[in-house]
């Protein structure tokens, strides 16, 4: 496990952390679960960035699964927003 500095992945991870914090804060403030779903999706994206930054070759196949789950959760959150009553 060697750390491989990549500014694009590091910046992506930084923004993911910010989105997770703001999403959680929004959930606590409003009580709406949609920001929590969005935060959960970005936690998964952050995990995939960490795997990439740590150059975990054995886990690179799981990045596809992790990101797919993140996109599915994000799609669900947007669906919930679109059809909110």
C-alpha cells in the first residue's frame, strides 16, 4: 500500500468530505432524509477516491461496485426530490 499523490483525486476527496459535512448538517437542520442520502452517496465516492489514492491494486475492481452503489443512491435521492409531496 503506497500513497500515490494525484491532485485530481485529492481535490475530489476534499470536495466529497465537504459535501458529506454540509449534507449531514442540512439533514440535522431540516430533518429531511434526502441530504442524508446524498451524503451517503458521497461517502461511497470518497471511499473510491481513498482506494485510488492508496493504490490498492486488489481493491480497484471494487471501485466500480462502490461508485455504482453511490450513483444508485444519488439517483434515488434526486428521485425523492423530484417527486416530493
